[in-house]
C-alpha cells in the first residue's frame, strides 16, 4: 500500500472548504426557516434546501475535522476485497439452503452454537 502524503496547502485548503461549508449553513438555515414559516405544507424547494443544509453540515464537519485524511488509503480485510460474500464460520463452509431446511438447527432465530453444546 503506497503512502499518500498531502501537501500543507492541501491540508489547509480542505479544512478551509469545510469551514466555508459550515459558515454557509447560516444563510441556508435562515432561508429554510423563512420558507417553512410561509408554507404550512412541505414543498419540494424546502426538501431540497433541507437536504442541502444536511450535506453542507456533513461535508463541512468531515472536511474540517479530517481534512485530507478522508482520502487516506485504509487496509481492508481479505474477506471484503473479493466482492463475493464468504460465510465461513469456525472453519466450516457455508450451508446450502437445502441443508438449512432439512436441519432443525438451520432455522432462522435458532440459538444453536457449536461451541456451546452440552456434552
């Protein structure tokens, strides 16, 4: 995995963008408040403005706190790299639907646990 190191200007710039997004919430919230007071029902414009407020808040706080670390490479467990879901539990291969139906232990909600069986 290669090391990614952002320049100081990138770190400052991304955090300033996050701060600008948070500052932009003030006029957005004032406009949304005005629209809500004018109309008793929810309009598409109000929904779009509310979603814009949410996106600005979420992106702004993420950029302000994390900055360029949002794009930092992370290690992913081998089971998530393939794209296929692997259900190996305790070294056993996953059961088929036929096996689950023929066994009383395969029912959903069953509390069977192989290591907790009484001898």
